[in-house]
């Protein structure tokens, strides 16, 4: 199967498991799915070390941003919170999962900073809004939360895509494809 399709399918399945798990008091369902998706992703990439740096960096940035919004009273989660005032484990998993798309299905967006900012500012908040409709997250101050999410995602998406681009500069084919071929995976 095409690595691009594997990336999209693994992302969608783990994203859905995370949101539905968070909404239905199954907070470990998402992290379990994310572990599988990240493992598949790392098996396919040419430089797993650099990719792990990207994944962990994205997780730290994302969990910090989400936790700041919790502390500001804009968001709250009913399940999966381990440390009060911090985002739940399944949200951290979603940030880690999101990073797996930066060099594969979102690679085309890396050089389009303004478009990345616009897409982040629009679709980031819409993702949280959708999550609120199924009970995974509460937008405690809806208007303020949506504005804060738009600003945050408008900065985070282009920033993380730039980090992905910089980490991915070495050892790539002329097509700039960070995914290993079948021959490279099975020497």
C-alpha cells in the first residue's frame, strides 16, 4: 500500500479512537491507537531519530498550548486528565499523532507558510468544536476559546511544519520523500 495512504489511514483511525475514547470515558483507547500509528510511521520513515525529535517536539508544544488554555479557563476535559490543569494523555497522543503527518500527508504545505497559518487558524478550532459536539472537550468560554485556538493553531501549524522541513533536510531523495521504499525497509 502507498505510504501516503498508510499515513492518512493510520492518522484517521488513531484520531477517531482518541476522540471517541475521550468522549466515552475510555481515555487509554486513543493513546493505544497512537502508539500503533506512530510505530507504523517510524517503521516507514528514513530517519526515525529525526522523526521522533519532531514528534516529541510537537507533543511538547501542543500539550503546553492546550494546558495553557485549560489554565485560562477556555477548555476542559472530562476524562483522561492525569495532572490537574494539564491536558489529558489522549490529547498528548493526538499531538504526537499529528506530527506524523508533517513530512508525509502535509509535506506539500511546508513551504506555504501563509496557507499553513490560515488552515491552522480555521481547521484547528473546528477540530476542537467538533470534539465538543461529541463530548470530548468542553469550550468553557466558546468565543474566547475559538479565538485563542485560531491564534494558537495559526502559529503552531506553520512552526511545526518548518521544524519538520528543517529536520528533514539531510538524506532525502530528490523527490524529498522521507518515507523509505520497500527495498530500504527489507534489505
